[in-house]
C-alpha cells in the first residue's frame, strides 16, 4: 500500500494511492486523528486496531494537494550522516571528515526538528542573511511501525512500517560554524517529505535506488545496498537505550553527489528546483524560494 496525507476543500485527509498513482481513496480515521496525517493510521495499527474504512469514491490525484505523509512527526527525526561509501569519500577532505574504514565504528546520528517538515511540492525558504551555503541531500527514510527499545538487528525489519522520501536540506556554513549538525539542518521548511509512505510489504528498502536532480541535472544516483550501515543496524543503533515509537522517522543517509562535495562546491540558489526519486516510493520536487 501507499498511504498519503492530502488536503482538499480546506480539510486534511488520509488516503490510499492507486496502483497506477493516478487516484487517491480517502480513509476514515478516528474522529480528530486526520490532523496528524498517516501517523493516525500507524499508531492505530500498532495498538491493534483494524485498518480504517474507505470513505466514498476515489479522487483524481490532481484534484488534491499532497502534504507530507507525516505533516508534523511525533518528535525529532533521526538522521544518519556519512552512510554511503562514495559520499564519505567525497567529503573526506572537507571540514566534516569521517573514517568509514573501521568496521567497528558507529553510525553518525543526529536529528532535525519536526517543525521543519514540508510537503512533496512545497517551497523551501532560503534563510537569507543566515546562510549562503544551502545543500541538498536525497534520502530514503524509514518509518517505524512497531515501537521498542534495544531492538536487535535480527528483529529490526519487523519494526518497519514503510518508507518515504526526505530531502535533508542543510546549511553547510551553519553546520560548520556550530560544530554540530542540528541547527544547520532544522531551519523552517528544510525537510521536504513525501509523496506518501510505501508500506514494507510493497518495497524492500534495503535494495532500491536513490536519485536526485537539480534543475534537471542528475547529481546523485546511489543504491541502498551501498550503505555503510544497513537499515537493521540503524534501527538497532537508534533504539539502544532509547524507545522508538510508531511513526518515528529514521533517514538513512545520502549518496554521493551533494553540492558540498563538488569542486568547487555548487550550492543551491533562489529559484533552483530539486527533484528526488526513489524506486518503489515515488518523487518529490521542491523549488527553493
């Protein structure tokens, strides 16, 4: 299934996307839950409720506005840095050095605030006067369906509800200035997400392809098989001593090809359009304004 959050006639809803991606069938969540988008469905299923009923006829997708499937996540989004071998190499001489050669090393984990999430077609606002080095990072994001703490790697995939696309927009100069990553990645609108959640029975996130274009130019093209730390390892790591909840999001890192890694660096400017496609999930496309 592909579960989307949408708005139509000034009302937020949750729906199922058709196999051809052309229509959406509204669901009927518990009254008052629609405002949390797909989170309401994830939490209800985790609590043993049955899947929500269908509400009426399907609608042409072009007649609704797709929002982020999780318009405001439950809490900060987990983020993983330097998780593709080629991406780690391209930044090996930057101020963000990392040695991925040691198999005993740990994933780099940080967070983005939930308020930075926007939809799959929404504009990203450039923080003029604060940063001049805005970068893109195309990522597959894991959505947790069954919570838990100290989740073993061998059991981790049973905790996955599904997958979505995330652009981990980053202000590189702010990231460098503060010597930590949260501030430079948490500006308002710095987390386009969508277009929906593809459930785990529809997509194998451990074997898919992540691509990113800037103004039509292919910049990133990577396979999730090339991750340094695979999805089960990331879930195990994030849950060590910390309870994960249904609806939590773990973004799995970005492939090589970010603007900072180019020589010279090529950062985003006003009017640029970033398109991200992940096989089995879909496409998001956002203009930087």
